[in-house]
C-alpha cells in the first residue's frame, strides 16, 4: 500500500495552481496552503486574492497568509499540521525556521534546469538568451536561494516561435509531472541528492528579476537578439520601444508582443528609423534585417494587431526612436 504523505503547499500564481491540483488529486493529503496576502490590484485597487487562494477556497483547504514568515503564531500553526514535507512553487524565499520544519524536507520546483538560470525569471531569460532547451527541477531548499541539492530534472524543447507565456504554460504541466515523480521517489525512499556546482558562477546563466529598463528594445542589435527579447517578454512584462508621432510631435511608447524574423535586408541608403507597412505586419529595421511586427500595444490604447492600428493611423506619421 502506497504511503499517503501529509503535505503543506506554498505558492501564489497560476503556475503553482496547476502543480497543486496534481497533488490534490493524488493519493497524498494537502493539509495546509500558504500563499500571499490579499492585495489591492489594478486601476481600481480592488483587493485581489492569489490564484492559489482561490483554488484552495474551492477545495475547502486550510489557508495561511502570513505577512511575516517568521511570526511565531504562524510557525506554530504550521507545525501543528504535522506535515511530512513542504512543497514550494513560485513563492517567496523561506526562512530556515520554516523550511526546516518538515521531517522529509522542503522541496521547491524551479522552472529551469538547475544550476542554470537561478533566480526570479528563468522562463523569460531562457528565451531572451536564445536557448533551445530548458526544463524544470525539484530540489531541497537550503540557506541560499535555488542552490539546494537537486532531486530530479525534466527537460523540454523551446520552439523557435515560443513566447514566455507559451513556455510558462508548457512548463507548469511538466512541473506537475515532475512533482508527482518526486513524491513517489520520496515515498519509496529512492530520492537522489545531487549537489549543485557553486564554485563556478561565471559559467552559469542567471535569471534575475526583470525591471522596466531590461525590457527596452535596442534596434541597432541583430534581429535574433531583438526577436528573442520580444518573445522572452511576451505577454508580460512586455518588450517596449519609442516611436515619434510626427503629427502630434510626441513620443509614444509601444509594447510589442508578436513578431517574426525576415530575411529582408535593411538598405544602408534608407532612413534607419523608417517603418514600412505590409499586408502581414509593420517592418521595423534592426541592424541588418527587418523584423515584422504583428501584435502590439500603443501607450494609452488596447492591445491590437497591425491591421487595427493601420485602420486608424498612417505609418508615415510615425518614426522609430533609436
């Protein structure tokens, strides 16, 4: 008879919900949920629950939303759940006083093939860097973020047109599979512990948090770099650039979500900031070739495709700010 583990799950966004659902529908018992506190969100600053909390309420699970993870009351309540293991997916960094509680350890699911792409945004950076493969990893949490002993990895291909949103959705299902396999090994007592290489950080790709300045496009770069940056930041937080509206004499920010590479060379005799209207999109000049931009959002407007934009605007009224 398979042993039923008592599990406390910690997570916040949709990515975590998919993994939680796999655990909830397994033979194991989810005895508690730890997620982010409700926070105001959007223009109306309406109070919003995390996706994990919404799921947990539907399943009538015990929910904890501590502001301070070191709070004695929270720690004692979690200890009283008598969990065998904690599973962490897309949550914040845990203090040692928390991750040391369960006798079988605290296991994190990370959306990269560790030790590569440690950090907050592994999905985005893998695509922006032009990687062909990535994956998910389960590992034991320790004192230093994303450096604990690896349990299992599962790899997958990054297709040439895949966006960060596409890869996110793909990895969350693979992550569910990997968590299931990891829990089975945990029950069977067959988990391996592979020590991560920590002494050669210069050989590893990092995945730090992404800020607005990281998202600005540089059109003087090769088309592959610009294209991968757009994919890696789509749909969130979104790669952006500045166009000048010549009619209004005003600079306008554009977020670009969908583009395609072309082999159409940029003429050295033409203006380097001129856009070209085509039936299939708007051509933006990179260092050597034009990038076909299809789907974007102009500052203050809704997201739209190139046809909707050109129905109300003339491409001659805009130039690219390099």
